[in-house]
């Protein structure tokens, strides 16, 4: 079983930056994909960015050019650097890890609030 610990959320003004971190611990054999999703109030959970074990990244169109995903395989940690934040980025951000056998694990979520 994989446990995920997220950190880095908070309140920031529009135009500001935040960096989210997600560390995976537990029964880790391979982390094929690490990434971030977000869910705004009353909306579905949507992809923000993912990073596969072979180095491929994928971003939602709405965050391209502003957000950067990275991972430290030695630390089993994925990061999301968020720049030029807008109120539209306000949401709970969830870390996702897909490991051996395609088993998905979700973090508890971290709130990001961007004020105008």
C-alpha cells in the first residue's frame, strides 16, 4: 500500500506562485506515473499535470506555460511549481500515483486559494 503526503498549498494573490509537493511512502516497487489533479467546488476532478517514469509530461491546456511538474525518483516525490496563478486555479489539488499493476493511490488533497 502506498501512502501519499502532500504539502505546499495555501492562500496567494493573483499573479503569485506556489509549489506543491507529494511524497510517496510505503510499498513502493515502481511508480509508473505521478501527477496532480484538481477539483474546484461543484466541479469534477480534472487533470493538471502528469509525469511518467520514462520522462513524459502532460499538462492541461489551462496550465501550460504556467505550471511545471517535476519528480525526484530517489525521494519518490513529485512537485508542481505553479506560477502566474489566477483565481481560476483555486481548487483542492490531489496527488495521484500509479504503481505496479496499475494500482492508483490518491493523496488527501491540499487547498490552493488564489485571491483577486
